[in-house]
C-alpha cells in the first residue's frame, strides 16, 4: 500500500498518478503498487515537477510495517525516535504561553 499526499499537483502529474492510484481527496493518492513501481513513479514526479512537495507513506518490511519519505517543501518531516519513524511538525515556542 502506498499513500502520496502532494501539494498542488500539476494536471499531467495528477493524470499519471491516477493510472495506479485512486484519489479519494484532492492531491491524496492511495494505491497498492510494488516497490519498484513506486520508486519509478516518484523518480518521474521529482524529475518533471521539481517544486512539488510530497509526503509518501509506503509498505515496508520493518517493525512498523511502513516507511515515510518527504520530497520538496512539506510542513512535516520524518524523524527517527528510538528506532521508530514519526512525523515532526514545526511549532513556535511562544505558542500557548501565558502572559504574566
């Protein structure tokens, strides 16, 4: 299983992705492709839409059962904590702080 969450997908790339994936929401693609097809598809996208930000979650033989990859400008980044892959989000230190 592979899930691709993209930012502002160009029509040509969207059409390519719809060959192997369903698009349950705009710019979210879900499909069951083998690792080679996933790698070739991502390589094509990165070559033809270099500014496109993508979060890719794919099946993998690991303790979690999946891997997380980010390409381009995305608000979240994969981080490894205690051997597990999680998504880190930027936040402000002053967020939620009380005045006083």
